[in-house]
C-alpha cells in the first residue's frame, strides 16, 4: 500500500486542527464521483477552505490505482460524518459527535453503484486492518459505513450489498490476524485406497473431525458416557 502525505491546509471548513478525543471507529465512504482520482477529491476538500462549498473532509482517500492519500493526520478531527441527527445505535456507541472519535476513509470508484477497482478494495482492507491494529479495534464491531452513522447512502456499494460489507469486515479481520480458513475436500491415501472427506484448510494445515476420518477408514466410533471415553472399534 503506497501512502502519500498531502495534508490539507488548516482551515475552518475542512481541517480545523482540533485533536481527536480517541479513535473508537473507522468510517468508510464513497466519493460519489465516478472515475475521479484521490488527488482530485483531496483538492476538492482543500478548496473548501474558501467557505463556498460547506464543510467536509476525510483523513484518507484511496485512489483507483490503490494508492492512499493522507489528507488529515489521524490525531485530528475530519468533517466526514457531521449531521443534524444520528442513528440511535451510533450515538449509543460513539456519542453525540462521531467526528470527534472516528477516522474517515474516502474510496474512489468506477460507477454510480460505488463499485471499486480491485486495487482500491485491496488497499481499503490493508488500511482498515492497519488502523484497527494501531487503535486496538475489532473490525467486526468498529468499522462503519457512513450509512450506519447518519443513514446517508454511503458507501453506496456496501449499502446496496450488505453481504459484501459483512464479507469485507471479515477480510479485514483475517488480514489483521494473518489467519485464513476455508472449507474443502481433503484427499488422502491409506493402505492403497484413496479417500475424500470434508475438512478445512487453515494456516497451511488440513483439519478434519476425528470421527469423520476414522469412520471413512472403517472404524466404528462411539462414546462411553460413564467413563467419558471415546470408543473406537474396527468394523467387522
């Protein structure tokens, strides 16, 4: 992930210079402007210092090529989730002013559905994983769509595809822990016979339940409840 520091000028409308109280969440946005660069959207935030286009900004912007611009230091407030009202669950978890304790990430995209390039998506996973590690956040509970805070249709791709949002959070968790787990068929050979049984592949190792393995090899597997013992016997 290529991180480029290109800080906004401190100003009233996009970089107030106020210190964050504490990072308690990370909010994912879309730029709502297809096929534009992170630099162009960063410059839009910079031009807000003139006071002619309202308030708004974000800490990070991810380009179509996957590079990331740091526009506001993560120790400072960005105006990325300000609103007149917030969802009750967001207030319960983040308080009455979420700008004061969250980081904002703007994602570029290729169409009005909010579809990201593979490189943008990959950098979003890496950036969120890095920030969650840095601030000791659980990605399953501390990653938010703008929609989750205010009800705004943002990040549009994740709002319209909630299963993709859940998948994304799990991918961030996997990137943080460095572990992966996939279900599949495990093939093995025993006494000249070939077998295929269901199992999982995790961190480079194949796993399968002992009962499944033993029964496929011709054993009966039972349980002695009185002695709390597994009983294994070769089938007749």
